[in-house]
């Protein structure tokens, strides 16, 4: 947990405190529920939805246009949760491997598991049998919920329920008759085991708590409240309801957290089974997408694409950049071609629940090459990896981060 901000001696521009050699977040602190209050990330997300529930779709399948309303989504989560509890016998702390492309079933599964205190462990459906064996050894799931095309690659000693099968459908049917009982889940309990990309070796597993996810949701909510207040004070028209296109895989921390954010904010998530650039452009046009989370190569493709100029992308207001650094030259070229789209740059890790820093607002977003300011409640140090010396502003070193979004550890 981040310590209180120092009362004096902190640089108002960088947040650096010379006395402690620590960078503090300059974002307004987002309100978090007391640590002692039992809560799951799913329950927290649902608790901050508007009442009555949003009258827009929660989920849309980009390829088929099948949509799920918020009342239907919450009902599906409750029914599946009941079946997971009564039929599969899942209990708090049980890990469940979820292996599927980004289909409408996946958000229902993720929220249902978290709501009963079970642990979501989303895995890449393109992984090999050997990679699944390694992931299973890391997270030790009691069962897998897998798409039909990938189920055969999972270890044979792991029980598997195929998504869409009669067995899977019976879970929701049973849950509709026998809902799951209330469970007291601590915020410090594990909500998800997310796998790193393996850029520094074999895939690793990060245990993310309900508290971690609640902190990320709370920060996003706080940023939106501030942005809406500033827009109202400036006499600007309110932004349209957010519609997010998900070319991102939901097993990756970027996609996982953006989905959690979308539901908690009462927004619409348009899911793509797999990324296809032309299909993404047409989905933006068809569903009037306002937010596109993407990696820098997508911007490069848009810059070069004649199809991007032909499609009606007028609804697209923001592109959230993550997964890799965005070069200044690429950002400037993109802004010259698409001047009405704001580039939100950010930096995060699987180990920080996907959130460390981001740009907020038009002025920060024009600082190309910057990933913005530390997120709410975070502290950071820059450390020389060779000597352990704590460095100051403008110096290069290893980034150390502390706060409520950092994964669980021993």
C-alpha cells in the first residue's frame, strides 16, 4: 500500500520527494473501500453500475452483431455462478483455467468465477500443449473451461468442460434453480492468475487480488468523473457513451483489465474473436466505436491504410496505446492524418494489474513519447540496478513501484 503523500518537499511537477527519493502520484486519490470489507472485484464492479442499469448493450459480438444487455449479462453471471458452485463444486480459492478466443461467453465466465471467490486464470488459446502443461504447473487449476478447438491440447489429467457443450449449458440451467450462496471473500484474496508474456524467459504467473482489481477500477472511475466535471465547467458537450472495440485478447492483462473497466463503467464492449485490421475498421464504423485499445503497430497500419481513410471513423475519439512504446514520429504522423482522435498513452505490467501510468486529458496526450503520470495511490523509485542507488528525476534506472495495484507476493 502506498504511504501518505509528504506534506512538503514534493516537486509539484514530478511528484518527487527529495527526502525519501520517492515519486508520488499527482493524480487525485480515488476512494477505495476499506481493506477490511469483504468484496470481490465482480461485486464491486456491479455495485457502481447506475440504477436502473444502463440501457445500452454490455457486450456485442463484432462478427455476428449478437448483443447482451446489462440485465441479461448480470443474470447470465448469476446463473453460471450457481452452476459452478452447485455442479462443479467450485469454492473460493479454486483456480479455473479459461482458454478461449474473445467471445461473449468469456466475460460471463470471468465475472461468474470472481463472484464466488474462485480464481480466473485466462490463457492464450494459441498456446501449445507443452505451454499449457507449464501454465497448469504454475497455477494448479482444478478444472478448465475451454473452447472446443483448444480443449484437446490441455493436459489429460485436468478436468475440462467445453464451452458451449451440453455440460457447459447445464451449469447455467442448474444455477438458475440453485443460485450460489453469499460468500465472504477478502479483498486480499486472489481474484486472477494472469500469465506474463514471457519476454524475459518462460511464461510466469502473477497472482492478482480482488483489491488490486478494485483499485484499478476505482482509478478509472475517478479519472472519468474528473474529466466529466472539467468538461462541464468548460461548457463542453458531454461525451457520448463509450463503446470500446476489443481487438485485444482477453487473456492478456491489457484486455482483461479493459473489459473489467468497461463493465464497471456501464459501457459497451465490442468483442473480436481474433484481430483482423480491415474487420476492425469496419467494426468501428458499424458499431460507432469511441475507444480503441491497441498496440503501436495498429497506428502504423492506420497511417498506411487507404481503407482507414475510406471508412467512417468519425465516432472514434480515443485510442489507448499499450503493450509497447509509441515513438514520437509515429504519434505525430498519426495526429496529422487523424487530428480528431486523441492518443492516450500508458504503461503497465501484468504484475501491476495492467496499470502504472497514463496520460489523461488533451494536454497530456499531446506529450508524445510520454506515458503520463503515476496512477492514483502509486509511489515509484528509480534505482540503479548495478549499485542499488536510488536516483532522481531525469535519471535512467530500474523502475520500482508500490501501491494497491501491485500483485500479491510472499
